[in-house]
C-alpha cells in the first residue's frame, strides 16, 4: 500500500474511532490494530494511538467542563494532579518496556481492556450504598492513571466506577472521567513526544479523522443504538485478542 493510501486509510479509521468514542467508547480498539496492520510494532503503535486520540479527548473534556467535580473529599484539581502523575509514571514504564516483551504482553492487555469494556457496558449498576474514602479514591485514580499512561484500554469505565463510588452522580462522573482521561494522556503525550517512537504522519491522520468523527458521533448520539455498538467493540476486542495470541512466536 502506498503512503498516500495508507494515510487515507488511517484518516478513515480515525474518523470511525472518533465516532465510536463519542457514542460508546473503545476507539483505540480500531486505531491500535490499524497501526499494527500499517507495519508499526506494538509498542510504537500503542504510543502513536495515544498521541493520535489525545486531541479528541481534550475537546470532549472541554465540552463537559461545567459538570466536572471532585469526590470523596478530593477536589477536581487534586484528581487532575493525581492523573498527571500517574500518566507520567505509566508512560515512562512503557518506554522502559522492551518492544519484544511489550508485544508479548499486548494480547493480555487487550483481553483485560475488552473485559473491562464489557463489564462497564453491560453490568448492572453497582449499589449506591458502596462508597470509597479519600485515600481509596486517590489510590484507585493513581493506579488507573498509571495503566492509562501505559496502555489505556478501558480506563473510562474504570474511572466511571471509581468516581461513582466516590459519590459523584452519573453526569458529573462522566464529565469528570473525560477530563481526567485528557489529563493523564496529556502527561503521557509529553513523555512520548520526546521518545522518538511516535509515527507523526500516522498520528496526524488518525487524529484529524478522530476529531471530525467525534463531532459526527456527538450528532449521532441520540440516533444510534449504543448497545449494538458496545457489542461490536467487545467483538472487535475479542477478535483482536485471538489474532494477537496467534501472531505470537
């Protein structure tokens, strides 16, 4: 495939990922395998996907800025600080992971992310009586942020659960997790930008498509059955997991 057709393919994949993120989440289940198919190794593909989807996360977080809130005795600023710190740690851990080892680890990470996505999409809501304290909320957010900087699949559902347990209503939890996802990935992007593993043309193509797709997704939000989309994301995740296991030497 010529470079022009490859960039066009990534632009279209980015558009689809942007629509998917706006409607149901899970856009990285499209961008990550597309980058693997483009011949990029697993670690660099993960890094490039993170950078590519970051602008869309910023616009999504900004759109819901009026509903962000702290919880469990933690201010929103404190949650942002925790997310930034965890994102840096996760990104540095990823850069310290040998590419070959990361390639072996990826199928397990994708399987975990798929399981988290399925749990967040189809589980019954947790009892409202479940609450976590300040220390528990801070520790949980820090661990999620480390995972977010390292791989990131399913972080939205993990944060939604923690923020709900921290006492936030669903609307506030949704807006807050979007803003915190942007924060932890901002930290990761800063680390990755100087690491020399970002495939910038691919990231720009994916990112431009994702921004446009996000706008279309926002328009479609009230017109599409998101349950079917979530089932599709889980199916993609499972197929990708099987494919990655089969590709391992």
